[in-house]
C-alpha cells in the first residue's frame, strides 16, 4: 500500500492532448466548474471535444443569488442561462438529461445508466468524470455517480473510457460523516494553474449559486484572481484548501467500473 510519502510516485498525469473526448456527468449546473472546470478548459484548449452532461436544471437549489436574482419559479431558467454562459467560458458543450433536481436517487439506475452509456458512445469519450458514488455528500451526486459507473460497466471492456471520480472531502465530507482518509489520495492530479481564471469566471457565471461564496472572500483575495490582498487577514485552512481547488489542481480517483459501488 502506498503511504503519504509515496503520493508523488502514485499520482498519474492526465494529459489533455492525449484524449479523444472528455465527458463530465454530474447532476447540477455548477458541479462541472467546481470539480473539473480547469480540466474541461485544458481539454477544450487542446482541441479535445469536451461535454458536460448535466443531470438536472438545479431548480430546487436553495440559493437564489446575493442579492437575489431568481425565485422558486424562475430559478430553472436562470440556472440554464448561467450554465450556458459557464460552458461558453470553459469552451465546452453542454447537454441536459432533464432529471428532476433533488430526485436523481429515485430514478431507475439501469435506465439512467443506459442513457448515459449512449452519450459515452456517441461522444467517443476516452475519459468520463463523475462523482465517486458514496463520496459525493449529496444524494443526487451519489446517484448520478452510481449510474455512470453502471453505464461504463455496460460497455465492452475494450470500449470503456477511463473513469474518474470526484470525491467531496474536507469540512463538507466531515459534516456528512464521511472520512476522506478512507479513500486515500486521489490517483490523478491535473495542474490547472494555466487556466484557473477561466474556472473562476465559469464559477462566477453561476452567479445565483456562487455570489455568496465570492462575497465571503472579498476582503481576503482579489475577486478576479483570488490572489491575497495586501494586509488581508490570514485565511483559515479550509479557505486555503478552497483556493487550491479553484486555482491550482483538480484531483480525481480512478474508478473500477467492475467494482461494486457503495450503492450496490
Ligand atoms: Zn451538485
């Protein structure tokens, strides 16, 4: 078993230029920018077709913007417009599965897997990114991750893409009773420092969801670059971890599609 000292040796590089196509399958508008906005941008810049297959319209979200830019009725339309703007910033295509927000866990997993598998095949995806089932913290995250594992499993082994999982770690995972340490270190690290401003711009395009987050940081960092302001208070460890995720690196676990997920 690798230990912490071996982390660098076990980390696999993800080379966008070597990809045929990238497909990201997550449930909500903004999940793509948080988890893989840098990786998507790097693929787009390398001329690799990159698609976000977005499960829902995010219309049950509790955030409405700061100040509010939507209400319960208009949130769906607002988030679709924001999603298309974020996709434009990242240079990717976006397609919606049209599932009901906050209800993905009630979908028939095999039916959903069949729909996702058809996208994997049509898009000729060489890599698929989804949530690590059981470590997504949100039921929609775990459900779409599980269905995506089933989708890849349903393909003949030679046609299967590399399957990467996003695990929610840190304080959010701790609150949900998940121990990131059980997973060890992610095997794949993508250096996003060359494109992080695009990731931040894409997150800002999801204004109804992210305005509060950026407002919290306004006295600590330059809001455009997230670089520390002179004389700013020392950020806490959680804030620094956030900044690393947004500006330095995206990390993924390699998922074995034949291994039982935590939902089986
Ligand atoms: Zn989400």
